[in-house]
């Protein structure tokens, strides 16, 4: 079943074309990365799926229904964690549950479960200002997943983290994705991240963004940091990088 479907999507900001005739389908429970040069419309595409923008042309559907705005069935994590600084870690995670009107007892169970899932039991009563960048992104991930969305949309969620923390967060993301089986759409600049987390890598052209390649990632899971030096991983990375390089090469 196709959980997320974009058909013939075009979008402009003023007179600038950002996306041009993009079509992309994500099967239910799949993990797909979108990668491309800066300014190619990756984040715009994700915001269209999230319902934060509307396309100029084409359609965006989630589980067969047109996307007309944000909804709890599509959780979103941005590069900036966007946590509420006046709320504790636990209160941030339960925010979406309160918005849904979930019973307090059930909300408490979900919040406790997600605090444990992201390994922050000792910080439940801390506010975001007391957390490191990696810890704050763990909270943002838990907040997005607590309402049990059918799709999880991530826009460069670990881009501001150091390499070691980023690797740990990638492994955590895969762990919680396998547990929830939410449909995952990841926007990233990092080819290795795309290959570690996802099972398809969609490569975009420079602006206006078009789909240049849709590359399957046929690597066994789990994919740890040490797997990144395997022959199969290196070859896939070269394949993605070659498409990106050709797209960025000046016209002769």
C-alpha cells in the first residue's frame, strides 16, 4: 500500500521554480531518503508532505487522502528541535497527546515509554535548556512519535550534531522506526546517513528539483558504524555520489 504519494508536484517561491514535476511514492512502513544539492527543494518537498505548504501543481496524498494541512498522522522532526523551552522533557513529549485529547492515564503510559525508548529517564523533569543537542533531538523524535503517526518526516534532523552523536542518533532512529514501522521520509545532505537509515535513496537535481535517480539500498540490517567500510556500502555510496556529481557538473 502506498502511504505517501506525490504526483506531478511543482512549487514556486515567487517567480523562482523550486520543484518541477516531482512524482514519488512511499510504501507503508518503508524508509526513503531524499538527497540533493542545497536549494534543490528537498525541504520544500517535505513541507508539502507535512501540509505546511501547498503545491502549485500536482497532488500530495497520505493513505489515499489529499493532504490539506498538518495532521497528527504525520510526525515531523526538523534540524532545530523546536521544543517548548518552558516545558519539561516529559511535558514536551506529551504535548501532541494532549492536543489529541488522549486520556491522561494512556498519555502517561506513552510518555514514560518514549522517555525510556530514547534513554532519558534521568532527565524527565529537565527543561530543554539543560539538554545537549543530541538529547534535545531525542526528545523531538519522541514527541513526534508519541501520537503514533503513520508517517515520520525528518528534515536534516542530525545535521547540527557532531559525527559520533550523529551516528548514535541514526542508530536510534532505525531502532525506533523498526519498532513503530511508521513510513519514514528523511531529507539529508549526508549520503552515509541516507544509506544507514533508509532502503531507498532518491537523488534530486539542482533547482528546480527533479528526481534524477531512485536507488534501492539492498544492505542487511542493522547497519552499524563499522558497516560503512564494507565493499557493498562503499559501492552504493559511490553510486549516489556519482549521480550527485554529474548533476552538479557544469554544462560543457
